[in-house]
């Protein structure tokens, strides 16, 4: 399944990453079972060292999961940033802590001339990751 995400959602994720720099940001992408993103859920990074890792604040995570249930959404993706990376890829820590194998992991890189957004399937049980395709649509009616 290819995730379809609106440009407005991508812009919101990039904005969140810029606001949090030099710390990593984090959040969730909720949407339909067919893979269409509907909402972005920003979360606070509660990691002990937010400059190099992320951990969603538990109360934000629970609130986002509750909102998704109420809206009939599924967890499609998890996003976070690598503020100093131009070409972001999952770190060893990202792989080790990837507890949602069905989710796509979006990683924002802010270290280049322009921000970049990569999408990955992380197979924590196998200790590996692979890039995945995603589709950016212009509007909500697609």
C-alpha cells in the first residue's frame, strides 16, 4: 500500500521540524485503511537527549491515539526529524526502537539547502529498513 499524503500535511511536518530545530521533532500520521493521510498529530519530544533522538511525550501519544480512534483513523505513519542530515535515513536507534512494523516512518532532513522527507519501512525484528514510496497530492479531494 502506498501512502497518499497531502502537500499541506508535508508542509505541516516540515514546519514542525523547523520549529523544533536543533532538537528532533516527532508526531503521527493518521488516515484511512486505504492509505490516505487525514491528520497530522504533533507530539512533544520527551527524550533525555532530544538533540539526537526522539521519544513522544506519553500524554501526547495517548491523546493522538484517542483522537485517531474517535475519527476512525489508523496509524499510517510516524515522523521525526534529523535536523543536521541532508539525506535522512533511519539511524541504528530508529531501527532498534521501531515498535510499529505496519507504520511508515517519515524522516525529515534539514541539513541540506532544502528540507528533504524520506519514507521507510523499519523491520525492528530483523534490524533493517527499506525505503518506501509515498504519493504527495495537491488537495484533500484526491
